[in-house]
C-alpha cells in the first residue's frame, strides 16, 4: 500500500504534460541559439576585417554591411528560429522551467567554436563554463522548489516597465559617455539584462493574449519588449566584435535567466514564502554563475589573444 505522503509527493513533482512539450522545444531553441551565435560571430568578424576599426560600437555602415554577409544572415535566421521555439515553449511551460535550459547552448557553442576556430578550450575555460551552467542550474532548482507562482497584476506590470525604462536609460547614457572604453563583457552583461526583461514580458504577453486580455498595458509590454530586444541585439553584435561566441552565449544564458527569475522573486514576490536557506542559495548560485562569466572572459584563449 502506497503511503499518502508519497502519493502527495509524486503529485507535486510530476511533470505536467504541457511542460513535457515545452522542455524539448526549449532544447531545440538552444541548439539554434548556438548555431546562430557561431554564424553571426563569423559575419561580424568578416565585416570588421574589411572596414575601419571599431572605437565606439558598430556604426551604421557596418550594420548595413552585415546584411551582405551570408554567414551573418544565416545566423540571424537561426536566432530567429531559436526565438520562435523559445516563445512557443513559454506557451507550454513556466518561465522558470524553460529559460535556464538555454545554458545547454553554452556547452554546444563552446565545443562548436573550438572546432571551427581550432582553438582548444583550456582548463580555466572549462571550469568557468561549469560554474556558469552549475550556478544557473542550482539557482533555478532552488527557485523551482521554493517559489510560488503568482498572477501578474497590472501594478506589477507597470513596475516592470518602469524598471525597464530606467535600465534602458542607464545603458544608453553609459553607451554615449563611455562607449570607447567598453569591452565585450559590458555588452554581454547589457544584452543579458535586457533579454531577461524580454523573456519576462514575452511570457506576460503570451498569458494575457491567451486569456483575451489584450489592452493598452499589453501593447505597452509589447513596445517595451521590442525596444529591449532591439537594444540587446545591438549589444550582442558589438560583443561578437570583441569576444568569442561562447563568451557571448555564456553571458546571455547566465544573466538572462537570473534577471528573469529575479524579477519574479523581487517584483512579483514569488519567493516571499521561501525559507532562509533558499535565500542564501539564491545568492551563492547567482554569484557563482556570474563569476563564471568573468572567469571565462579573462581566461578564454580567444579573449587572451
């Protein structure tokens, strides 16, 4: 005879059939993300090789020239497919389940870039990648068992949009004043933060649309999503010009889910009932994952060269 406690536990950890659809869709999206990053990086480096050196971000001429590079265009199509699969997976599974699966793209990109560039991944880079994947995995695992799914109210949405506006203004001001000093790590952090908001707003828009709640606030979320996505995309292209693709993907797959889940915890209060040990693990896991990105930026063979 099965204990009632075990029965209750089995019900709690059972995978929802819809999540079973969302997870493989997210994994396929991760593969396309990896391929897209590799091809876009190749296109950006070729354009830079035939134009003047970049001193303050890619200029308009270089952005136009990217459209003439087959590798960049093909990479963009791959990234488009990655976005389609990710958004589709969000319609089936919670953000907290789907978003971290993008870390798979980091491992794929690291192996693929090592083969294409013929640069062996050193020990420090392997440790850094393990820190990124492990930190994100621990962060989300704790969140999955301690966070409570709460409905997003109009007040929550307005708060998220206000915070996004402040973040966009801060990055814009920093770019105007300090862009000649920026290295790949700044663009990677910026893109990761912005894409974290994109993932959150995408999930909100999907839920509101499914519930027939397409009002002015939904349109405001859509406008914020497009602006953040465009700014993040520009940051990514600049990151490709000054860093290897696996470093770029490391930043995106680490910072993106941390920001998305962090919004759920801080703004939506999804971890308000979490115990103290969970809060400690949140901090430790986040620090480990982000530290891994900085270690990879410092010790990656292509970054050093």
